């Protein structure tokens, strides 16, 4: 296993500057978003947005300047239609793939947004953050539990796996999620318009790279494993732990009390120090975005509930696919990372009136 140690000091620091915003509070329906769940970027910069107005799934296509072009498919069971979107992704040639959980199939559309073909794929109805991916070679990956037909005794607590499906719709490989034998105390998560929040708990993290491999980490240390088939790679980085402030301890303690008073058995305690990071993400070109714990800032209403007085800005350490360090990136408060390529980042941004926008940022070196 290769080790790729990285110095603690930042080599490049970037601030995200807004260059495009799509969305409106009042106006044409095509520009009003309800609950954006995913986003994909085409080869020519076209933006595909998965949304669910009135509980119905839709995928809208915008050009690189933010002008609405068309709806891609529609709600239904016919060719090119979908009932429940589990994820969307784009290929280097601009084609779009939609994982339709409702009809248990993958729909493929041309770069123009016109329907091309579909494949039936049997899978469970998982509710985890990431259950669908496409890679640079035109393969699809669907996440599901793995049942071992040769050893039924192993199916009482089945592990997770990513099923690799070729561009012809054939199952060609099963990429198993590495299992961590250590058990962690029961914790909880708070969802806000600025992203998910955790009570600084230690946990096993996993995501999938469009380069075709699983990324894992346990955040009690700054160590990330890229499970490349030819040779696994480990990224290690020095970090200075941040203290959990009294305001944060009070905030998360109140949330914990609400869960326990409702009958949940929350075993995790609020620690004195924050772990190095809270989430692992991957972008269109296979870079790894490590969402770091950072110093919290005072917040007042807006996209947060009245119970939240402090929150952390979205700060990332970004690594290239070969494990080398790309730089530190800070997004504005209220921006939730969805995709990135080169020096551009696409995010969903929620303003003080709870209006959602698709925003494209350009990374400017500080």
C-alpha cells in the first residue's frame, strides 16, 4: 500500500467566487427549485439539475450560461421516464445517466437531453447519500447490500457493495465496501440548508470515485484510503485538533437531549476536540474533497432554525486523483457542494428566504 504524506501547511488556498446563479423566488416555473437532490455537468458545460417540485421528480437542463433548455425525460414508467431519482451522472462525452429507483433501471440520454436507451437493474431502495456513480470509461455503479448465494450464513448482516454495470447493461464486477470491524457509539445527524451537521463523532466514511474505486476513512485520524485495484493508496496529513467551544457543546448537547427524550438511545458523547473531517466527496475528474471541521461562526436565523446559534463554514482539503494535494477551498456559508471540475464548483445555495439556487463558483487563489 502506497503512503502519500502531505505537509500540514497549505500549498494553495482558494476562495470560491460566484460567477453564475440559476433560480428565482418568483418568475418562470423552470427557474423555481423545490428540493435539489443532485446535479451533473455536461461536456459543454450544460447543467442538469434533479429536483422534486410538488413531490414529483424532474430533471432540468440549462446551458452553460444558465438559460433553461428543456426537461430531460419526465415522471412515469415509459421509455426515458422515471419514478424516483436515486442519482444522476454525466460521461466525458456529455451523455447523462439517471438512476431510476422507482422503475429499477438506468436511463441514458444524449448530450442534447434526448432519451437514448435504458437498462433494468435490480437494487434495493437505499437512503444513503451516494448510491449511484458513472465512471470515466462509460460504466455505471449502483450501491446495494451484497447477498452471498454460496454462503447463506453470511447474509444475516450483509455488507455493502457497488455493482459495476457495463455500458451495455451487463453486470461485470462487484466492488465490495471494506468493512470496519470496530463498532462506534450511536450518534445522530442534523440536516440544514447549509448541509448536514454531526456532533463531532468518530465514524467510518465511504464514497465512490468516478475513477472506479472506493474511498474510505475513519475520522479519528487524518488518513484516507483510495482503494485502487492496481495498488491501494493512503493519504496521510498532519492536523491540529480544534477545540469544541462551549457554544458548540451547548448546541449539540441540546440536540442530543431532544433525541434521547424522544426515546432514541444516543450513546455518543460530545468530545472536547473535533475530528479532522466530517465527510468525503469526489468530483467529476476524480479529485477527493475532504470536508473539514472548522471554527464555527455565529448565525442568526435565515437558513438555520432558531435553535442554531453557531455553524461551521464549508471548508475543504482537496486532493488530486494521484493523492497529491490540490489546495484548500472555502465555499460561502449556505453553499452545499455538488460537483467540481477544474477551477469551477457547482453547488446548491439557499438564501435567507429559504430559496434554492444552483450556483457556479470559480476558484480564485488567495
